[in-house]
């Protein structure tokens, strides 16, 4: 890994270079063409693209429900137990995010309030390329179930041998209503606009590759989306009280996701940084996905050595990582210094994969610096809010002059007359 020991200002410039968002106009154009074809030709376009991109010829897209039931019955007891533990913890965490409406009647003659309504139909995108992610199904479907969503549909790329049993089992366990074998930008288009076989949804959530992320961005407005997710990231704040081998292992846990993934360590000890770098070089060679992890480490990752712990936190807030580990003595004392991070892992035993699987907080998180203004996926993503008001005649009369004054100041005479009409015979 590259090791930098520069001034804070210079390190901010380096961080900006590493985290700068770029637009691939060629991919933007390809995705726009795919979306247009799906809108025009529906199922036929989906079949054509699945044969072209995933090399699978499909007669139909929907996976029979009995396959999901069968998969859950046939997976190993150990995997089923792990999925059940994850489900239990995800539910116990996310049920605390439930929001309720309110009614305000404090002023006589006036009722104001807010109504919270679950979305009717949502679509979950589950990647299926270089790895299968049953954990992502639980993370996306369970908050939707807690919110009260009526219909949960899932899309995932088809596989020549069929969708993996752990994926089917997780979907059954999480309460997914229907699975469609379709992936990529074409799946996002189908969820947004509908086809002969796939009904359009109100919102699309879940991570995917750059084509999926670009498609989500392009259909936003037709449907809602959770976020435009990029490659995975981990940021670690550590000093020499941490174990270099453990820090290296945690950095590689995200580097193995994608060649474009980012793994960043910020410390205040050059000697510690060098030891971590040596561990990374040693451990990456032992990974099954070493080619992917090595590319991420070589091209997208770095170690920064700063002068103080406050500078370490300030620089990491500039990174705004998807995952942030704080491996310092008494890490809870630093929680107030963290401003920008998708999910925070405190202390030696809160290794990032804990959050990927069983801790409970969601692992669908803002990436690419968007943690500066975005939140993890949650129950709040699957509801919408509606305000309501009711006024008595006396209450309206008290506010009549203020309403008409504001309306006429804005040049909206019909607004003023609409309210005045309530007081004319």
C-alpha cells in the first residue's frame, strides 16, 4: 500500500484525488439504450439482454415459490442457523427505526398531523456476479417487512446452474414475495417501468455494479431509489495499540469485493503503518480472490500517517467512508468526532464483517463520500409521509388576513380569493 506522511492540507488533496467521483459517459449511454429497449420491447428485451450478458436463455423470469421453500429446507443446518441469527438481530435493530404519525390539537379549532404510510411495492436488487449475497437479501427485505410494505419483489442475475440455494433460502426466510431472474441495467429498467411479466415498483433498493448504479440514477424520478452505490470502502483509524495483522485482515475484507474498492488506514505512527503494509502484502497472497484484492490495494488504497488523533479524525471525515473502524484505546470516547461515515465499528472486536452479517445494523451503506449527506438503508426508506390539516371557521378567520396578504404579495390573487370565498354568502 502507498504510505503518505504529509501535511494535513496535502493529505486532503490526496484524499480528494482518491475519492473523486467520475462519470463514464460511455456507460451512461449504454445504460440509457438498455432502458429505452426495455421500455419499448418489455420481456423480449429482457430475454435478449440476459442471453447476451449472462449467457442464460430464459423461458420465464419468475422463480417458482416452491423452489424457495425447498431451498430453505435443504440448506445446511449451520447456514440456516446463521441466517436465523442474522434475521433476529436485523429485526431487533431495525424495529427501533419505526416511525409513527402524530396529531397536534394544541390550538383550538386547528388539527394538524402527519400520516406515515408504507410503500406498496418495492424491488430489491441482489448482485449475482462474482459472489452471491444472501445477507444482502435479509438486509434489504427485512426493513421493508418491518415498515409494512405490501409486496417485496427481488431481481437477481440468472445463473446457468440456477440461482444458488442460499440466495433462495434467504429470500424465503426474509419474506420476499417473488424472485425474477434478471440482472443488470435491464432489471432496473423492468422494475422502474414494468414489462409484460414484471410489474413496476415504487422504489428500488440494493447494491450492484456500475451498470446497475447508473441505471438507478437514470430511472430516479420515475421511481424512488435508496442510493447510487459505488464500490465498497473501509476506513480504519488505529494506533500502535492495535494489531497490524488484524488491521491488514480488515482492510482486505473490503478489498476483496472489487478491484475498485477502497481500503484506507489513517494512523499516527509510521512504524505501525509499515507493519500493516507488510501484513497486507503477506495476507493478500493467501486469498482465493487475491487478484481482485491486490488490484484494490495497489490502485485504490493507501495509508496516511498524521500528527495527531484529531487530525486523523478530521481527515477521515473528508473520506466519509462506507465502513469506519475505530481501533484506538477506549474508542467510544471518540464517537463525537465522527461526522461522516456509513457505519461505525468501535474497538478490536468490532471487525467490519460483523456488520456485514449478524450485528443487526444495515450493511447497505452510502459510498463514494455520500456518507456526508446519506444514511444506511433502514425502515424509513420504505415509508412515505403525508401531512394533513383541518381548520374550523373561527380558526381560519383569525388567519385570513395573513393568508391573503402573503398571497397577494406573491401575485397569486386566486389564492387569496379561494380563502375569502369561505366568508361570503
